[in-house]
C-alpha cells in the first residue's frame, strides 16, 4: 500500500472518530478555575414552574459543588425547535446534557411509560408522589438507562386539564366531535376516542398557532403550561377534570453522568430531589392563582363535581382493558393497586 493511500485511510478514520465522539460528550475535567458546564433544556416557558425548578436546581448544584459545576438553562424548547421528541433524542446523543421531560414523552421511546397517563390513575397528587418516589417509580427510572439516560428524580407538571373553543364541557358527550390536540402517545388517542373526540397528534410548539387558526378546537395540559404559553389568548373554555397527573423526569445523558466524579454525581442527584420538592410546591401554590388569572382574562372555567368526574371515569374505563393487553396485566394492575388500592 502506498504512503499516500495509507495517509488517506488514516485521515478518514480520524474524521469518523471525531464525528462519532461528538455524539455523546464525555464529562471532561474543566480547565483550572472554570466550572464544568451543563446544558439543561425543557419545553416550558420562562416563568413556569419548570423554569423555576430548573433555576433552583442550578442554584443547588453550584452550592453543593462549590461552583465546580455551572448549569445553563434553555427553556421553551429553544434547542430543539419546540419539538419534545427531538429534545429527548438530543439527550440520548449528548447534544444536550440534561432535560426535564414529562413521562408522556418517554412513552414514545419505551411504551411502559404510558402507564403514567392512564386516565384517572392518580386520585390526587399525594398518592402520585408516593408512587413515583417509591419502588415503582424507581423501577421506571431504571428503565431510562436502557435508552442511554440517567433519571435523577421526579418533578411534576400538575394535573392535565382540557381547554377548547367550542363549548363548556361538563359531561362526556360534550367532548364528542371536538378536534383535540394530544401529545405523540397512542394511549391518548384511545382515551379521547373513548369520548368520541377527534384526537390530533401535534408537537407542542405548533399548538398556539393551530388553536389561533382553528386547525384544532382544543388541547389538554396542566395549568403551568396553559398559562405560561398564554393559551388563554386562543381558548375560551377550560374544564378542570384532573384526568391525568403529569410527572416530570429530570434526567442526564448517562455517558456524561458516568464520566463525572462520584461527588459531582451525588450533588446532581441530591439537587434534583431537593429542587423537585421546591418545584412541586410551586405547582401547588400557583395552580389556583393561575386559573383565577385566566378567568380574569376571559376564559370560562368549569370545575367538575365528583359526580360529573365519575361519568368521565366510566366513559374512559375501557382504556385500562386495552392497555392491560398492551403493557401487561400484572404491570398495569400493580400501578392501579398502588394508586387506587384495588
């Protein structure tokens, strides 16, 4: 083999090696006097409980590491064009170091995460905390490692409520025929078809414009998302039905995390848990005030009674049987037992 050919082969190998190394950034030792920089991103807007939690996390990390680590926060899906799936793919490859994602988005990578979105699975958030912070929740965090992600802790986005532009909703029949935007998860399709609605998959970055233009009639999201995204400007009605409690996972690229010193790993885990307690309280404290503010801005709020909510529970019950067949009867039933005692 000629020297020119050998040189060419070596050059090609080096180029491919550099390209591949860029897929997942190892945690390199920072230059003297400079902290390790961590890039954290999420889909929610500045001012939301997600952002407030992220800021608390960054503060705690700096404190726990004596400023050896600096967390830079990128809200509003600014690094992924508002596409949550793209954002999680960026976390997998190491294009970003950390994200805050709803478990809904994880279900697109591992269907087991769909269990969190079974309608009316969590009667209240206290039961939700107990479930996700216990053995069942830890099992699901361990599942993240199979896709190259290290789950650190659960936060929350709150209960997902329903908004639309057509009419007030107080019974299942009111949802029939409405074109409702849903995240990219098959379970949501089943849930809204059970109500005879027209579920429409759409990335969240497109929702405001679609509502504004009348492409869709409504959507479902927690208060912090509805308010911080100003959906009250393009939606007339909101129904508080608490049909899905939305846990969040704050996570880090596994390869990046594994290459960090043990003391930094410990600091990230502790900060994630402590910031999560703070963030959850922000959600609780803000919820009523956010809906009150939206009502002042002209949105009509319907708060379902226990009896009215029960009608939706019955209408969407067939989803459980369907997903026992998809996720496994034992798997679904252990979650139902943990959250509903039956």
